[in-house]
C-alpha cells in the first residue's frame, strides 16, 4: 500500500488487538520536519475518540498509537493526518527504509541542482555589483546579465524548492501554515521581484539569493536527515544482530524455515549451536548454555534450565535447543531495547517543549512583521518595490529553523554517542536531569561489585551437601556453590521461593537453601553475602561469599569526585562488608542494612536537602529508590526492571560508562543552551536589520541558512566531546 492509496482502504487488519480490549496501530507518517510537527500530529491524533496516546518518532517516521476502544476507526486516523498535510500508511520497516532512501536521494539531487544554480547565477550577478574588468556595466549589459542570471537561477530554484513547496502546499490545503510556508513565500516573492526588476530595467535582481537560500536550507535538511540516520543506525545495529529467520517445528516434529516476522507466541522453534535465539521463549528441550553478553554485558555464559526464559539475541553455546516462543519478534527483548533507543531519540525534554512554543508563535509573528515592514515602509515614503524587498528579507531572515534544530539535533547526537559507549537513553529529559546531578548513590552488590560471588571459608563437605539444590537454582550465590562443587546430581521436586531460597528433595530428604529465616537457622539479620543450607530435621550450615569490586570501580569513584560530585553507598548488606568495599574504593559516606523502603527514604532526604541525586542500582531491589531519584541508571543485567525504573540502561560491563554519561549529558546541555542563545541573538539582530533595509534578500538568505548550519554543526561537536 502506497502513501497515495492508504486513504479509502480498509485498514482494520493493521490494528493489533489485545485480550484486555486495548489495541495499537503503527503508521508511517511523511512530511514531519520539526518538533512543531511532532507536537501538532500527536495533539490532533490523541484528541480522536478511543485514542489513548500517540507518539511520533521523527527519526523513523513511525507513529505509535495506543487505543483503548476496540471500535477505533484507523481510516479516520489516516484521514485526520491527511487533512493536516501528513500522508500516512501502515508502518512497514522495509517501506519506511525505501521512503527514507528516496528522501535522501531527493535531497541530494535537489542540493546538487541548487549548488549548480547558485554558483552559475552568481557568475552573472557579481558583475552587476562589482563591474566587469573594473568597468561599470552599461544598461543593456546589465539587463543581459540579469536575464542570464534568471535563465540559470529561476529553474534551479523552482526545482530545488519543490521539497519546501510541496510541504507548504500540503499544509495550506489542510488549513494550516507550517514553517515551510514563509520559506516558500519568501522564495517565490524573491523570484517575482527579480523578474519585475529585470523586465523594468531595475537596479538589482535576486535570482542568486533565491537559489542560494535553498542551497543552504537543503544543506541543513540533509544534515538533519543524516542525524536521523545516525539515531536509526543505533537501533538498526542492534536489530541486525537478530536472526532473520527461525526454524519452526510443527506438531508432527517437522522443521521448516520461516521469516522471523511469522513467529508468534506459542510456536515451537529450534535453535542450533552457534545460532542466535530469534525470539524470547522458554526452554522445552535440550541443555541451554547461553552467551547473553549482547543483552547484559556479562561475559560468563548462563546455564538455563527447563522452563526458564531464553531471551532473543543470546547465542546458543551448547547443543540443539527447542523453545516455546513467548513473544513475537516485535515484542522480543532485543526489539524492546531497540525501542528504548528510538524513545531516547524522540522524547521531548523541557528545552524541546520551550522550542515548540516558540516555533508555534513563529508563523503569525513573522507574517505580521513582514506585513508591518511593507505597509510601514510604503507609508514612510518608500516606493512599493523597495518596501516589498524589505518585507521579503524579513520573511527569509527570521525563519526559525535554527530554533527548531537547537535541541533535537543535540539529543539525537548525544543519544547515538551514548549508545556506542554502552548506554541506552530512554528520554531527552533524562539527559537534562543527568546533567544537573551533584550526588551519586550506588547500590553495592552487582553495581560496585562484580555481582558474581565467590564461596569462601566453607568446609568442602558442606558445599557437597548443598550442591544438589544449588544446581537447580539460578541465583548468583547458588551458582557459586554449584561451581565450587563441580558436576553432580540435582535435587528433585525443586520449588523456587522468590526472594527466599529454593527447597527440594536430596536423596528423598527435604532440604532448603537460602535465607536464614527460610532455612530455619537462628540469626538476627539476613545478609546479602551468605546462604544457609540444611535438611528439615538436621543442623544448619552457613555458606559465606565474597564479591570483589569491579575492576573500574575505583577509577569511576575517583572520576566522579574529581567532578565535585558527592558519592554514597546505600546497601542492604552487613555493615562490615559495606565498610570494606567503601574503604577499598575511597568512599567515606555509606549506609548498610537498608531495606528497599529505607533506601527510597534516604533518596527523599537527599532531595529535600537540595541535592540532585543520581541512583545507580539493579532496577529490581532498588526500584523504589530508582523511581525517587532525580535521575536513575541501571545495569543491563536487570533488563525488565531497568526499562521500567531507570532513565538510562548500561549495556556493557563498564562502570565508567556512568561518568561518560554524565560528561556527555553536561556537554549536551551546554550545546543546547549555546544553540538557544545563538538563535535568540541572531533573531534580535537580523529581524530589525531586515526591517530597516540593512539586509537585502540575498544577505538574508545567507544569514538564515547559515544560522541553521551553525546550530547543526554545534550539535555535531558532541561527537568529539567527552
């Protein structure tokens, strides 16, 4: 289905409905260029009956619509978008890619034509101002030069300007005026004035100004296109790791290869050694040893037992596996992480919302200023042609492209750069909050430490007794016991008790492994660095563990302190253990033995005292503290909780990424404020200059497009900033 044929077709088949009565619809929207377009589209679509939310990703053109009414009419959504001047069609990644490729080729061609026209029109225009061979041109020669400039400049301007003319026409047909309207009006009026001056043997013509304006505007559009491609490539690089096909197993046991998009929940799939798991699924047959480094950053392979979840993107290191799919490719863990990247590129922050409001005021204000310039100039004695030239200069010089690009360009570059450093950004607002932090709170286990405990000070006989239960558990400390014991038997009738431990039968005898209270051991307080084991009618044995600090933890703490950021540890572990880690890392402030609610209360007290707190935790046990903090970072080892509670997610096993994220966030804030300041200063100077005739349309074109170029290039400085 093409963009032109979407209207009038029955699109109900493209609505994905869920059992809870809600549904979703994804559309590919074209024509959206700026933050103002996003705001307008989301506002109008969200106002439709039955629509719960609408979010447009400017980078991909994907409009994600959540509806709460099964009776939603998707055709009405398409018609609404068409009336606004934004054609749409059901979202198909391949179609979206083709559309972006066409847009890129169209921009390159228009840019080439504009460059040719600008250079050659200037070849005939410069002698009009500077003379030829140090001699002033006569009337006949001047007229010939103006016609030659028109012959080159006007066709090139009309061709190169089609991108803006088409967008402006769609907007006007919908009864609205976007930012391309004054650009188009300015170009057309400039050409009209230039033809009038040429026909009437006037003094100046501005064919070179019209085509030069478009050339510089197209440079900005092409750079914006490349910035969006940069953001898309981050998600694309990740999704490229996903298997393109899956081996589907039917009820008779026969295997056939199908496209990944055809796999749905409940399907049985087969994964061979060395292959990536295509979709999330539970293990039904085989012994799974998985490399989850793409998802969690953990280099140690994970052993997955029957019935446990295998995530898409993991590499099968062992034998042949049979999985029962629990999600389709669009809902897999890998696709979810890719959506996090898209969310980071599209989310609007406080600065973007400020730019939205300023851009919304632009069209009426600039048209009023241009009209005032024309009427006022004529009233104060200017001839109509000169007054019109000044009005056109005002239209051109005040285009808010620089303001519209000020923040989105910075966010896109920052999000893409952080992704390549191993940090997923969930929103642009998160970058702003991260730039403001002055106090960092770390959880200990799994954040400052490796999170891979090692068994210490435990008799070999106790390890061997506990090993059958430990081999049946996926808990990090249970795995440490299993590693220490080596291969052996596994307990039967095993039941995992979340947060407490594991119970089962060892040679027919009931046994438990876990917290002291769960096992029945006499202790006053549980510890994060110990497990207890015992048979129901026997003595209880304590198994102690050591969890060493990460290799870059000390470097990270030192780097934060060098940036005058306070550092603190909030942990649920024993005071002696926390004190040892804090002393090793040079952290003077720490608290131990805290329950999850107490950690959240500690964050609240820091915030009440005026601190902007960054919480770095695992996203599960620290969920409340993560939610209360000014900004939150979670490691990728807790994917589900990280997506829900944290603002940023670490995808690599590097704690220094926290420091790098803060540095890039602060640099991004500086770039955004610099862009705002430059855009404001530019308009304060340029608009009055054009109104008083100090700037002609040619200079206005250079100034306006140059301002957009400056803003975009300033954002690109983030690539090399730290």
